[in-house]
């Protein structure tokens, strides 16, 4: 199997797992956002396996798929921020694909990237939902860190389990044979 086909197959499998786990919601907020069963991990894996270009591309593809599966449209810019840019940011995990503790560090960076684009969207387009006495920027920052941060912390804890870490490393080796 050629390297490009291997990258495509592993990335598609990660995107599929991310879609499935995004539907397994631990908690869903009434005005948007959810803590899922590690869906951001699966969308970060192509970057960790193959580097940032593949990771960001896979994240953008996943964001477009999320838009197709459950669109929420206010404006084209909001769609861009909430879907391809926010999920594409999970792919920046690839910048740490060859570093010690690269998966954990890259995953956290990807979550921060996703938070940034979700924060911008919330601040610009959803400020009217701000809690009483909150300005839109502070509201968006806190609201988005609650669900993105919670999922990030849960996933980082899972990534510290030796068997999980070993399994992902083994898959990375297989992906890059």
C-alpha cells in the first residue's frame, strides 16, 4: 500500500471515529456545545500520526462533515469559524508528532486552537446569549472553556493510562510503516 493511501485510510478511520464519538455526549449544553466521548482526540490523531498538514486537513474535513450532519447557520463567517477552522485547529497536534509527550501536548494545543475559534464565534455571533452582567467576550471565553476544557481534561487523563498510550503509539507505528 502506498504511503498516500495509508495516510488517507488512517485519516478517514480517525474522522469516522471522531464522528461516532461526537454523537456520544457526556453532557450537552442547551445553547450549543457538548462534552463528548473523546471526539477531539480522534480528530487530533491524524496530525499526531502524520504531521500538521495531514492533521489540519483532516480536521477541516471533519468540520465540514459536522456542518453537513448538523448545520447551524447564522452567517458564512460564523460557519467558517465554527466548523472548518475550529475543528481544523485540532490538527495542530501534528506540530508535536515527533516530540516527547507529543500526543498530550499536541492534543492540548489543538483544544486551545478549537477554543480560540469557538470563542471568536461566540463573541461575535452569540454575544446576545451572554449571562446577565457579562460582556460578550467574557461570556464566550468562559462558556467555551467549560465544555472544551472539560473534554480536554477528561481526555488528557485517559491519555495518561499506560495501556492507552501504548496502544496509540503502536497504531502510530503501524500507520507509518
